[in-house]
C-alpha cells in the first residue's frame, strides 16, 4: 500500500465529505455477532472525520470526488477546478478496519460523487459494505449514501449491508433543483426512497414469519436539505420535510446551512454567513413535529412563512395563539401541556405523574424544573398569584427576552418596548 497516496486521498475525500451532515447513527441495533469487529448497537454516535467539529468518530469519506454532474451548490461539481481522487473498494475496507482497530472510529459514513453512472457508483458503494460485512466480519455502523437514480435492485441490496441509507434531496423544491442541479430530476431522489421504504416493509414482515430473514437497513433512511442556497422559505423547507416524514417514513431529515462554495450568481456570494441560527430553528420545528404533536401548518403557513430568529418556534406559536391560554396545569391533557413554552416532554411526564397525588402550585412546578420565565404567562396552577392575563403577545415576548439567559438572547433585537 502506498501510504503517502492513501493519505493524500484521505485528505481530499474526507474534506469533500464534510458538507454532508446526515451522519447520525442513532436507531441502529446491529449487535456484534460471530466475534466480529464492532458493535453499532446503543452507541448513539454521530461523529465524523471532519475538522469542523460536526462529527468525529465515523470515518466519513467519499469514495470519489469525481462527478459527472454539475450541481451549482456542490464543491464536487464537475466544473469545479479541484484535486480529484478515488479510493478503490479495498482501500476503503482497509482504512475502515485499520481505523476501527485503533479505536479512531466506530463506523463508516460513505458517500460518493457520481462517476460513470448512478448504478456504477451505487454498485461500488455496496461492494465496500458487503466486503466489510462478509469478508471482514465487521459489525460496526455503516451509513451508505444512496445515489440519486440508482436502480431499485441495487437499493434493495444496499440495505442488506448498511445500517442506514440516505438519499439527499439537497434542494427543498423542484424549482430550486431545476435551477441549481439541472442534471438531476426530482424523481431520481424519490425512486430510491420508495425502493428502500418498500424493502424495509417487506423484510420486516418476512422476519415475523421466518426468523432467519436478514435485517434490512435497521436504522432506516434519512435525507438532507441545504438551507439558504436558494430562496425557499422556511415553510417550503418544513413542508418538504413533512412530506418525507409522512410519505417515506424517514427516520430523520437533516438541515444543513449552505456554505458558499461557488462564485455563481444563482447562489449567495462567497463569504456570506452560514445560516446557523436558521438551521437551529428548523431543527427545533422538526422536533415539534416529531415529538410534540404539532402540525406543520400550525407553525408555518401563508401568514407566517418564516421562523422567528429571536425566539423559538414553540414560543412563537404560543404568542400567536394566546386565545388557547392560560391552561390549567392540573387539568390540561398531555398534548396541551406539551404546547406550553418552557415545558419539555420530560417535564410533561413529571407533571402528569405528580398531579396524581396533589394539586400542583408554582413551587411544585419549579421543583419539577420547568422554565418559569417562559411558562408563567401561559399557565395557571394551584396558587393565588398568577401573571397578569391582559398582556399582549409582544409584551410577553419582551418580558421573556429581558429575563432570558439563553445564548440566543443576543439575536433579540434590542428594541425592547415594554409598552408595545
Ligand atoms: S451529483 Fe452529488 S456529488 Fe455530484 S455535483 Fe451533484 S451534489 Fe455534488
């Protein structure tokens, strides 16, 4: 093995992979078997090889950064004048095993530029995973990117060796995709997603009848959308995410703030700040949809197309729906409790348990750990004192922001007007 050349390839192909944030490995339960290498179960790892701190303990690389496509937002696009490299299948296998043995990594996140054709690329990605599983007896986590346009047969095979599969939609709307990635067709993303979803169902139901049926993609599938490359509103992005969750049973949708990599009039100029706060607000909204029972249309709609940057989406929703408050903490149902700003799902559980034994007052609620600064404007409890109910939404927002210790406080426009 030419170590210098491998090192050079690793530098190029790990750097090119850093733009993909969809590398969480939670959800997989592949246990170590046959005294093999690694055990992806229960680690909840979400790390990578990159230097930007997003992930650190998966080997996160591209098989190659050669690509026949020219997506404007991508550093790997064919028209970009960069150093190109390609690993062989055996090189990726050897690197994974060597890094694993040295405890550098717990798994592999493997993506690729599209060389030759989607099927040729997908087939090579599968060969890596297959070799690791069958020849090296590797039971660590493997996340394979699905190549848009790959055939159903290959997608079906990929899930037999990978824990998670993901095909990145990248641009949330068809119009944006057409503008920035004219070589790609929306259906090239949809078809692999459909194929994976179908296989997950088939293998699951077969496993119920025949125990020896292999597990197919136990950590399911995910996708990623770039935020801020095109003019999509937060509503467009979250409606798209909602579609993928509902239609294809995605385990996760990831939101990745666009890092300007191209001098292109269709894109934000190089040097434009990465929209990290927007990314964070989208993740919070995603959380509300998946765990708090919100419908996306309650949070984003025709009259509210973008998320507030200075306050979180739950507080924003509550301030726009003051007619639904205050709620009685001793009587409200679980879903309504979860809608109170400052009360998370853990606290909801604690409130429901505690109120079986006594009526809860402010002291009890403080002891449970709810954020009083936020919640006190939206609840009543078994106490005489309560916050004045004649406050407007903007007054409540100002009061909360003044007393907030949140790291995002600085985002609040300091025109605090208590009498607004
Ligand atoms: S197909 Fe993928 S790797 Fe190739 S230019 Fe487009 S986004 Fe980049």
